[in-house]
């Protein structure tokens, strides 16, 4: 007998990292996963993030039009593709989680180990961009979201990423202000060490120029 999650979602589905999965990943739970996932979605127990990607709705939010924040949604989808320990929210998305970009964005950026096409969300006008990187070599820390704990680049790493590719998140005008805010509370020794280690001295110098303007 299948054990049920408190919302009526099987525990095996709710146990997916960040509660996010693709119907094909439910094949061990259902003989016909696509049909059963569609049924749960119709009942409001699952929220569709993008074509083929669903997240379990928190029990207290069922029937209340809930959807996760963009950065959490991006991490959930990336986790469904690559696993939770091999993806890192970065760039403008990390800056937003660190409070350096207060406004909502329409692009999320996630570091992943292998190339993947951008994914457009179906629950809002937004897109996830996947950036192929050595995710194990990124300076990251844990951050709690409404979906659970995710990896996010540290303020120091975020500074270097933003100045290295300021156009990456389709919000280049926000980047200098974000870098300045992050720089003020960063560990300067750690920032210098990362820049040397990652050969991003030019990115560090750009950040220093922006903070003086």
C-alpha cells in the first residue's frame, strides 16, 4: 500500500529534492505516472512550474493559488534534472537571495554540471538559464527557501560572477548596484583569494571600480 503525504500526495513524490520532479520520475510510484500526476495537479496538490516539471504544494497552501519564488523554482527544476548537490543558484539570482537586488526578476540563473537549454516557466513570465560550470569548485553556502535548503553562491563568489558576465541574467543595469551592496559586506580577504584561485582578478578590479563610482 502506498503511504500518503498529508496532502494526499504519495510520500515518494514529496520526498523528491525540493519537492520537485518530472512525471517520469514517478514511475516507481505509479504504473501510469503521467495520468496520476495530471490528476494530482487538477486537485491542486501539485503546482506545474514548467512543461513537464511539478512541485508539491505545501499542505497549508493547497487551494490558495500558491507558487514558489523564482529562485526556489529554478533550483527545484535544476535539482530534478541534475540532483540537489550538483546545482548552485548564482549570478543575479544569488544577488536577489542575498538582498542585493530587491525587485523581482524575470530570469533565474543556475550553475549546473552539463549544458541544458533554457526552460520557460508556465506559471509566470520567466525563464531559467543553466550555466555549465564545475559546480564543485564554486564557493557556495546553504540558503533556506520555501521548498527547502539550496546551494547559493556566497556574496564573494556572486560578486566575481556578476562582474565576469554582467549580461547573463538579462538585467545588466542592476548589476553595478548589486555588486556594490555585496562588496560592502563581503570578506575582502576571501574575495581576493577567490579571484586569484579562479583567475578572475579582472572581475575583482571591475567590482572595485564600480564601488568607487
